[in-house]
C-alpha cells in the first residue's frame, strides 16, 4: 500500500485511477471530504494526461511530513508534448481543449502542495500532496 | 457497447428523471447527455431531474455535462434540476471552482419534483401510466418516493 503505479492509457483508466486513489485515501485514514478531494484531483489530472499526452501514469503513495503528519502524494507523469506556458495553464479558465480550464488550478486548490514541471522534451509531471 | 445505456431515463409526468447510479466514464457521460436531449425532444418533457445522490465525485467533466444539459434543455423550454448532491461533493466542487452554471440544485427528489411542478403547473402532469408501471420506486407523480 506504500506506493503504487496506475497506468493511464485509455479513458476508462480515469475511472480506475480515481477509484484506486479513493481506496488508498480510505486506507490511509482520510475522511470523506479529503477522499473526495483526492479522487477529484486524480480524475482531473488523469484526464489531462489522456487528453493532452495520450498516455502516462499516476503513482500514489503514502507521505510523511517533517512534523509527523501523514498524507498522500500523487505523481502524474507523461511524456507528451508538455505545456508551453505553465503560468497561463495554471490560470482559471485557460484551456487549449474545449474544457473549462479548471483542472490544473482547481487541483492546486484541492491539495496542500502542488508542483508542476513540464517541457516539450520530457513531458509533464504534476505532484500533489494532501496532508491529513 | 454503449455504457450510457445502463443509466435509465424515466418519464414521470412531464419530467425526465435520471438516476445516476454508477461512476461514469467520459463516454458514458457524453452518451447520457445525448440520450437526455433526444428524450426531451421525443417526449416534449418540461423538466429534467438528475439524481446524483449516488455520485461520490463530480469533476469538471461531469460538471460541464450538467451545465450543458441545463443550457440545451432551456432552449427546448425545459428546466433542469440536480438533486441529492453529497455535501463532500458540493464542497469539493466549490474548491475546484465549478459553479454548475444554470443548474438548480436541491436536496432530494421530492423537492426537485416540487420545484419543477411549480414551474409549469400541477395541471400539466398528465402522467404516462405505462411508463409509471415500469418504475416501481416512483409511487406517483404527486408523491414521489425513493426506495431505500
Ligand atoms: N499533461 C498535460 N500535457 C500537456 N498539456 C497539458 C497537460 N495538462 C494540462 N495541459 C494544458 O493545460 C491546459 C489547462 O489544463 P486544465 O486541466 O486546467 O484545463 P482543461 O483540461 O483545458 O479543462 P478542464 O480540465 O476544466 O476540463 C490544457 O488546456 C492543456 O493545454
Ligand atoms: Mg483538464
């Protein structure tokens, strides 16, 4: 349960990913609202990978804070074309698809820690942590 | 195979009732949206009641579907009500930044039916006996009941 990777290769894997992330959140002792936040983040960022990079994966793992708190870390990785302008992509309402442009900024609000790295050569990695 | 076929669309009086009972993948969401619109057209229903009480998560994709259905239904002179959103889902939606534009949300099915009835009047509810028979859990249009 410490760490597991979920493949993201088809639209159906979005459903699988949010289910697995929720189950792991339950196992880590998160309450209902946090389970819902984590499942929603998983759904948004997994869909971005399917939609914009085609495929990738999410690694879900238990996290430990320096102050002793426990939590959950989700790492979304793909080797797609990357995000040319991260600052713009993080803005509410920005979308190059036909989306609401809410996935990235919304996921940042649903997490305690949020980190995004992207380049055309290496693809995109988004890391989020939610503490209990 | 179309996953959306698994979600029933019931007609209760002049309202389409859509009990969403599964965690929908994106194709199911799209298929459901299309079916609701074609049922609206076919039946001339005046209201759409989408019961999401069993949904454990609403993300931007499902949220957009709900807004889109409401907008398109409005063009067809029908009003959309979303019922039973779980508190944890509602909180998460707000933090995500979704406002479900144009969608009325109420707590339960009874309230939803009442709201829609007020909208187009009680006399309007000529009910379709045949379809009502199929429903089972829908006691009558006047007294909707959810079976536990
Ligand atoms: N993994 C990724 N690879 C490449 N581009 C991405 C990736 N994730 C996001 N993007 C880019 O960032 C933009 C913003 O993403 P965000 O999830 O916020 O909105 P959206 O997906 O367009 O709409 P929504 O998520 O609200 O349906 C996207 O339109 C896309 O251009
Ligand atoms: Mg997105």
